[in-house]
């Protein structure tokens, strides 16, 4: 048996272990005619912290969304767990893969475009609205959040840190270990360099944004997987 065949069998084994959670998730969220197609495949390493919210699929096709699979070589799947905390709404507009160890905490509206990928171990915390375009790739250990979590008030007892949505365009590659904070807008065809803090608007296409605070460091570039 060659290495490629062994890998395929291993992936089949992972899918087999996730059957109970896959069935539960699909039949909880979708009508029978759609649920039977198993459009969302769930790994056995996924923790359902809360499933009180909504899931919307633009397309219904077997395994169009995979949660808790994939990953990168520097993380061990055996010791990594994906967490789903869904109080709000997640809208999938096409094919998506959320890699192992990733965390989704959604109390607002999270919209995910077609061809979306998280490699592993990244977190999305949505309290208002986070929108991803098509063809986005997110590396490991990123935090994307549209909230400060705790409230801040001035001396007149007025709250001064409301949640502000995030918008990320098409074909954006987000490198590892970035913080993307509330109010951020990222345009199309942009690369986010590693270990950056992103806040504000970056709409110049075909550019690299990096730094702390972030700025455009290179123009007239493009990326491909």
C-alpha cells in the first residue's frame, strides 16, 4: 500500500468517526430533503459549545462545508479541538473548509464566501457582522473579532466602544498570527502579512499589508495557493 492510499484511508477513517456529529448537525439545521445530502461534514474533534443559532446554505451539496478537518503540519490533530458557539447566524455562500482547532463564536451574522479556507487554529468572534468574500485563505492562529468583549464608559456613563462590523473582500490571503479588529475593511486581492494588527480600511487591490500598526508595504503583487 503506497503513502497516498494510506492517507486516503486515514481521511475516510476521520470522516467515519464524525458520522454521529455530522448527522446531528445536519438534521438539526436543515429540512430532511437537504439534511439527507449531508451538506456539512463535522469532525469528531468538534465541540458543540452552543447550537442555538441559525445556519444558512446558499448551495446544498454533499460535503460543501467541512468543519474540523485539514490543518497544517505544525499542529497535531489528535490534541486539537474545534469549537462551535453559534447564537447568531452563519451564512455559507458556497464551499468552505474550517480547519481543525478553529473556534467560531457567533452572536451576530457571519457571512462566509465561496472557496473559504481556514488552515487551522484560528478564531472568529462575531458579535455584530463579519463578512468574507470569495476565495479567502486564513492561516493559523489568527483572531478576527468585531468586538472588544467588555464595555468601556466615559465619566457620563456613556458607552464608547460599540461593536463594529468587519468586511473582507475576495481573494484575500491572511497570514499567520494576525489580529483583525472591529471596523476593519480589507479590499480584494490583498495579502495580510504575519504578526500584524489590522484596524481601519485597506482597499488598495494587489497590495501587501503588514505591521503593527499595519500599513501597505508593497503594491502590484498577487498570490495563488
